[in-house]
């Protein structure tokens, strides 16, 4: 955030950005350097990048170690089990920052939106998300992915009666206060973690801010559409039952 320094609760704030990875030896060194450079120029806060490796079997750990040796503000943590949600929950649990967030290692969401997201946090939002489905967003992706994304988010709206527009965009930030309340309620270890986080945040009365983003689909993504649709459908039903039963 170039220009006037921002504060959170009347003081300069700290920020941890978690980047969950699984077998990202190709994208990791290039994109983490991009993120580090951007934060160095634009972030008026005390920031840190945390690479959260969930059981990579390629040279991702070695690439992360090389980045840590070169850049003091980069750290690395590893779990021996797969799952983006699992990696995020673990890394967020270790954070002492005032604001935590995450973004996908492919940097599909343009980094230029980061200052705007942090601005909303300093203005009182508890959770800030990038949205590909509100006016002002600019999206580049296949027609099939577009239809599936809009269909999924419509289903989330119908089942839970929520107000946020995009559950799945990999560009989210939340305050430590919100994290402290929400983290124990998050159980999904995979991609549904995003939806679970936002549903729980809205039901607990946290203020959710949305910003339109410029987003470009990663053509080499490891997302398996058919399998993930089945898993997310099951997770939606499971979360709906949890809420109906009042089980945490």
C-alpha cells in the first residue's frame, strides 16, 4: 500500500500471507519472488510470506529452502498429509500476525488487488475476499470452468442463504480476531475449506468485504473438476447437517 501508512486498531499491523503448495517446483521460485518483490514495494506493514507445503514429493522443499536462504521474510512449513485446507489451518494456527491471508501459488489473482484488500481490513472488515462474480471483475477462463463456478456458488447460496458472491477464489484475508473464532470450526482438509470458512464467518456475524478482481485461469492447475464436484457436493451436505444439528 504505497502512500500513507495504514493502521489496524490504531497501530501499524503485521501480515502473514500463506501460500499452500503441493508439488509446485516449477511455479514456486518464480511466483514467490514476484510476491516478495510486490510486497517490498507496496505493503506498508510488517509482512511475511509462509510457504505451506502439504506433502510435496518433488523438489518443492528444496526450492522453498533456497528462497528462505535468500529472503529473510520467507518461511516454510511442511505437513506430511495432503490437503490445501489442512495446510492453511496449520499455518494460520502458527501465525502471530494481526492479519492473515492466503493466495494460490499460481498468482491467478492479480497482485494489484492486495492493497485494496488490506485497505478494507483497516477500515473494519473482518474478512476480505476477492470475487470473480461481481461487477468490475475481469476473468479469463474456459466456458466450462465459468459455468461450473457460477453453478457451485448458486448452490451455496441456495443451501446456506449467504450473501457473499464467490466462495472459491484463492485470495482471502482475515483479522486475527476472526481467525481465533473461526479456525476451530473449520474441518475440511481440501478445497471446500474456502466455502466452510466463509459460511462460518457469515453465520458468526463477521463483516465480509468483497473486491472485484482480475483473475486468469491457470491452465496447468491440478484441480480435477469431476472428482472435486463430487467431493464438494458431499462436503456441502455434511456442513448443512452440521449446522442443522448445531455441531461445531
